[in-house]
C-alpha cells in the first residue's frame, strides 16, 4: 500500500498536540517510512518575520503578511515551501501528484519579491514515520486516508482544508466518532 500523494485526516481519538484535528499531505511513503506536512495548522506567525530573521528584503507587503503553517513536529526550525511544479530552486524536489517542495533561501527571496511560485504554503517542520509506523497507526484507527487533491491544498482556506478532505471521502467530520461499537 503506497500512500504517496494522499491526505491523512486525524481521527477524534488522536488528540496529540501535534496531530489533533490535522490534515497531513503525505509526500512520500515506502519501505523507508513516510514523510509529509501538516497543511491546516497555523503558527500565528507571518512570513515577514522569517524574512526579517533571514535578512531578506521584502518589497511585497502581501508576501510578508502570508501566514506560516506548522508543518509538523520534526525539525520545527526548518522552513519548507510547498508549491506546484515549475519554478526550480536550489533544493526543489518534485513529488508525484503535481507538488514540489523547496527549502532553500532562494525560494524565500522569490516570494519576498512577489515572484513565483504564486501558489504556495510556507511551513516550519514536517512529519515523518518509521517503516511500518504509519500503517500501524492507520490500523489502530488514528487516521483516515484518501487521495490528495491539490485544489484543497492551494485553493481552500487553511481552516477548511480538513473538512474539504473529509468531503472527498463523502463524510462530514463533525459526525465521526473515535469510539467503535454500539449501545
């Protein structure tokens, strides 16, 4: 079971601070484990703060106001930019499903100048699982999975992404229970 280019929707019993009510975009899944980013958790930080910390001139106020997301608990100081393929930067890696991930300074300089990539999410940190760990969590009913949709990633408001992914499964997440069985 390869879950590359899938969404992971946390189930109600997953109340961990990092993954509670989260939507994870899974970029890579295979024999070495899994790697993804949470795409619906705001950090309460604007991109302009990162520009300032890295001494990047910001000519575009709109870029500076862009919200930064918490991509996950692993390497929370490491910045990532999720975007459609096209512009390539020093550390751009293309993934299946029409997604690229860049993490070098030059992508931030391009964003500060108002350049490509126009569609993007700026994240700090990522999520990863050891081989077999994610499969065990899915088997323990911690996650729902579905094919990812780049429209949800780039064209749905941050706070509505998890619900939009639930709709891809045909469910209303407000009606999901972490409990199984009957009375």
